[in-house]
C-alpha cells in the first residue's frame, strides 16, 4: 500500500478500499474506518469520482452516525445529474449515499433521491461492488416517499436477482430492506412476512460471516418480538 501511495498509482486506492470494506462487513470497524479515511483523503479525481468518500460515509452511518452526518455536510460526494452523462463513480456514490442516509433514518433526504434511483433501476446495471444494489436502493427511496407498491416491486425484483445470480451479500441485505419496508407499511400480513424475511437475512449473514449486519439485525428482531 505504501508503494501505491508513494508512486501515485491512480487505481491503487481500490485495493485498500476493498480491504476496508471487507473488514467492516466482518465487524472489524475500527480497522476498517482507519483504512477508509486514509483512502478517502488520497483518492484522486477520476471516472471513479472519488467514490471512496461515499463508501466512508456509508460505513460511518452504521457505527458513528454523528460523524457520518458531519462528514456528509463537510464533504463533496459527487452524485449523478439528471439529463447528463454520468460516470460510474456518480452511480456508485448514489448507492452508498442512499444506504447511508437510510441507516441514519433520514427519510426525507432519501426521498429526494428517488428520481435518480428510479433512473438507475431502469438501466441495465444490476450489480454494484458494494452498498445497496440498484433495485434495493430504488426500493428504499420509494418506501421513503410512501410509494409502497413501487417499493415492493423493486424489492421483489431485487430478491429474485440476488437469488438467481446469485449475489450472496445482496441476498441478505435486500431481504432486510424489504422487511423494513413491510414493517413501515404495516398492511395485512406485512409484519409476518417481514419476520420471515428477517429470518432469511439472518441466516444469510451467519453463513457468509457478515458480523456487523448480523448484530444489527439481531437487535432489530429482538425489538420486534418485544412489542
């Protein structure tokens, strides 16, 4: 890593970013954030649009919410522009920001991003390296506006995509987001369906070692059963 930084290798940040991401998902959050903060400082402008900033914001939202909000206020994170030609990094940042805002509970900010998430979901892109998948992000944003039918359609397609491909991380996270939407809507058998989805997500997290997600979901399920 020192060699990459010393010789200003433009794409070298990707290696450290993926290492930080992996450590974060496995619950080694302090180590992960140290790496991601460093990468966010030295990643240079490119077609990636300094997307390590979006990754850092998303990860902070899970464990240091106040720091995440402060980082978002103080940092330019490049997002797509409607009607413009956008780079890969713009869309990747969008997925990270949607997930981060969602974790922080800022539904109004997520709702404002719905036109962009709908645009991305309608594209041929189905998978991103990390963060919420395009369909899942669209489902999150639609739920934030109360567009329940649109949200459920996105989540159904997202779950099917993850199962058929398969996309192992997305199998759990998309189910968890879908269940959250059902809990918010609260119609008919939504809560029972949400409980099933949460259980499936928990099984996925245990199988692939997503320690952080498993811990958060366990707390969520405990609150659900105590009501």
